[in-house]
């Protein structure tokens, strides 16, 4: 692992010497120091760098032997358009887990006998746990008393997202918070 991180650090430093001030490896993690003026350009480089990861998803299996008290973790890396072979022939209990992964991330499992949605509605568009899915979703569901049925409507936000300044828990607070009066005395 450290060798791969060393190669990555050298690669980043070689490709963007204008951005990378220094880099080191600690606790099996690569830390790169970047100049503040170069931050946006460096992040864009990381996003578009072809030597980076081309497989978007990791499907991870955790196995536990109850008899030997041993654990094994398997990781399968796949692209968005690839399918993972289903393991329910070997472990029937994987059925619900594979369905959940399909429902939340859109990962397909070849050979799965019943790959359908399990947590979202059958007509649901998209996959909620992908980073490209909007935080508000696309539609909202509610029960209409007049129509006596469930209706689907486009999301209508009644309030915009708030911008916090993190100085006060409430926007526009004109009062002194308890305990802050002592800080004002020290400053004088």
C-alpha cells in the first residue's frame, strides 16, 4: 500500500509541481500540501486525471466463519456499466443485500432471480445513494384526501437552503449569547 501511495505522491508532484508544496504518507494515507491559490486547479486536476480510478464502485462482501471465528472481506471494483455475478446460489441470504445495493446504487447482479426494488417505490427514478442524485430527489409522494389516493408531484421547496455564517446559530441575532459578555470584557 505504501509503495502505491509513494507512486501516487510522485505522480501528483510531477504533474502539478505548481500546486504541490509537499506530500507525505502517515497512517497509510497520502497527505498533500497545496497552495491556497492553487486549490481549485488541483482539485480539478484530481477529478480529471486519467491515471486515477476508473472503476466507480466497490462491492464489498464481509464473511464470518462462526466455527473458526475468522473474517474475510472481499472487494470487487466495477464501473457503472458492469455487472457483478450474484452469489445467492452459494449464500441465499445475499438475496436481500444484493437487492438493496441495486435499489440504492443501481449496481446490477447477473444471475439474480428477483432483482427488483426493495426500499424505494417501483416507479422510483434514479438511485438515492449515488453522489449524482439530488439531495431533494425528483418527486415527492403524498396522500391526497380529495382524490383518495397517493399522488406523485415534482419537488417543490417552500424554503430555499439557508446559508449559515457559523458565528451565530440564528440568522440576524442582535443579542449577546450567555457567556459572551465575559469575552467582551477581556477584549477591552
